[in-house]
C-alpha cells in the first residue's frame, strides 16, 4: 500500500504536504485553543508535522494515518526529533473508513478529502470519531477566481471547474451540511510557493542521483513543465485553506 511514486519523489523533502508553512500550522493550533490532552485524529497525516508540533507546543495526543510508507516513517522520525513519541503515533495504512477507537476532540483531514470521496463524505467519516462538541478540520482548495474555461481548471490540476467552489460558496456549503465555520486559516502566495517550488529542487536532486531510473523521464518532464504551469494556473486561480467546523 502506497501513494503514487511521483509524490514520494517530489515531496520527499517536505515536512508539510500542503500549501501551509510552519507558521500557519502554529497559527491554526493557537486559533483552536487546544488544551493539553486533547485527542487529535489526522487522516492523511503525511510526515506528521501537524501532530508532532501540536504535541510539542500544545500537549495534544495524536494519531495519524497515511498511505505513504515513506511519509509515515518520516513522521515517526519527526516525533523522535521533537521528543513526543509518547504523545503521537503514526499508522501506515488506508485512512478511508478509519474510525478512532476512542472519541477525539479534533478530527482532521487536511488536504486529502479523496479519502471520503469528497468533502461531504470526509466530514461524515470524521464525525464518526468526534466527541460531542468537538471540532472537524477540513483542508480544501477553492477558486480565488472562477476559471473562464475548463482548460484553465485542468491547468490547476482539477478535473473541471465544478471540482471546487469560490470561497464564499465553500463556506456556505459547510452550513448546508449542518456545521458552523468557527475558524479558518488560508494559504497565501508565499505558502503556496513554499509547497510547490520546493518540489523543483527535490526533483532536480533526484534526477542527478538517479539518471538511469526508468522513472527519470517522467520526473524530467514534470520538472520542465511545472514552474510555468504553476505560475500560470495554480498560483493565480487556486486558493487553499483549513476550515474548523462544529456541528449545529
């Protein structure tokens, strides 16, 4: 069980696998007023930066599940580095359908809502692990501006314009599902740059180290095209944020 190889290559040096910086992760944790001992479930936990830093800074107890064996191992190493192995655990596995044995105060899926087949299904899944009065965290893209054509949406790596909503519409959609939006932290151009541009050096270093790998031509093609594609499409059209929800 693993994610597509290209992601294990392009994001192998990332600690955060979404358009957030460490500062934004810290801002989100502080905004939620996390109390010591709060249980946090993170579906699609990546390299564990959210759970590890929140365990260090706020004293949370966390469980993360991720399909990437590489990222899961990196998360365990990060927990050791920050001295929080007694507070967080990371499971290499499929987060789809995962429900915590013990109810949690925060149930999160930050940028991997495909786990539940989309936002609606992911919220329904997270709610199964949430204690009464708890908070759901959803990380999701939205349109900064509505693409004028489908090819612009595809340039943002979306399937179609209908894949995402404008920010006001996304916020309203949570209300239609019966949730109050109680906080949000949004990516900006700089944090998007850190997420996307950091992949380019990683790809270049990987190509230098693996010139004869059968996958090298695919990585080379991606490195050649990604800077222009990102600057033309994603950077201008696509936003991203983490939204804190509480059931009404």
